[in-house]
């Protein structure tokens, strides 16, 4: 019975320690560079200023601006709406 109690205590301590690490870890912040890098990795080498402008719109965090990011990418960057434009704008959103 003593061995079971020791194992349970050890597992409980390990669980608490690991969960504490996850709670203390900072959240990943996406930014405009992540959005631009994704677009370039997908082969969209259109004018970088169009991509920068659209990715910066999503950075505000407003839903209308996120949708504007997608619209700009589709109309002026020739990026398909789904999934590429959605994902790129998600990467730029806070």
C-alpha cells in the first residue's frame, strides 16, 4: 500500500509541475512577418507591399479588418480565399 501511495504522490507532483510549466509559458504571438512568410512559402510572390498592407490590416484584431485582409489578398494578391488567405490573415491577427 505504501508503494501505491508513493507512486500516486509522485505522479501528482509531476502532473502539477508539468501543468505549471504550460500555464507559465507565454502564448505565441503571430505577426505580420509570419503572414508574409507563409504567403511566400506558398509561392505568392506578388508585390510585397500588397501582402504587407493586407497582413497589417489583420493585425488590428477587428473582425472587419481581418475580412479586409482576406479581400485584399484575394483581389490584389491573387491568393485563393480558402485556405491560404484565411490562414495568412489568421497568422497576422493578435
